[in-house]
C-alpha cells in the first residue's frame, strides 16, 4: 500500500513539474516574442538615404483564406498604398520583412500560421517586389535580425518609413527598435493594419506620443 501511494505521489509530482516547466517555457517564449532590441545609435552620414520598411505582408495574414488573416479589408488597402509608393517614389530603398514562428508554443497559439516552407509565409503576391532586400525575423522587432541594421547602416539610411502589419505588435516593436538606434521614423497612417480600424487609431496615438511623424502614403508617393 505504501509503495502504491509513493508511486502516485511521484506521478503527481511529475505532472506538476511538467506543468510548471511548460508554463515557464510559454512565459519565456511570449516574453521574447515581444522584446524590443537595443543597439548603437546610427551615425551622421555624408549622403543620408530613406528606406521603406514593409513588415509582414504575408499571405497567412493578408488573404481571406490565410491561416490567421488580420483584416483583409484593411490589409488590401495597405498593400495598395505600399504599391503606390513603390511605383512612384524611386528614391526610397524598399525593404521587405517577413515573419516565421520558430517557437513550438507560438506556432501552436498561432494555429500553424507563418510556418517554414508553407505558402502562407510567402509575401502577398499582390505586393510589388522591386528588390532583394529581404529579411526574415522570428520575433516582433525587425531589428532582432542584426543583418537588417547592418544593411541600413551600409546604405547610409537614417530615415525609415514604416508600413505593414500588425500595428499593435510587429510594427510597434520595430518602431521602438528603430528609435532605440536613433533612426528618424515616419509611420504611414494609411499603410499599417490591425484587426480593426480602432486598433490602428489607438496605435497611431501611441506612435504620436513617441515623437514619430505620421503621414499619408500619398504624401510620399512622389
């Protein structure tokens, strides 16, 4: 009888320990996903340039049949405005950022969206691709990819125009990562998307408090 009770206690202990480990793993994964990076301030360039960062306009997030569509009505307009800028403003360096979940927990919570090698992780085919300036990230802040900042510094970029999704997460964290490195940041208020128009408005108010410029896509599509 004593041996049976001891075995039950070990089983219960094992279950409790497994739950604790799982909870810690989930907490760490979520915390890392929302972490904002820091880095050395950029210098003053002899020939400063501007770049358009297009964040996460991928099929799983933008298409109605995607695994995790954000709001197709909003993202359709975002893609249209990004294309307008790409077509008309040839001075901007265009950079495409994509997201891929590498954490098992995050992939599970996202329902399998943005999975490596799957069509849903591809950039939306409606988006005009005019460069090979592509960077793949695994967390919200695009500057978590060191090669992005290295590319921008190499090309003497000191001003970033931000477009893409999601305003509350990846766009938000990338803006903060850019500000931490002293980039000038301009957000296209009609070039970012989220689940609702209200969410976009709330984030625009937040970005305004960060001393970020807010402009229309049409104003830079020249």
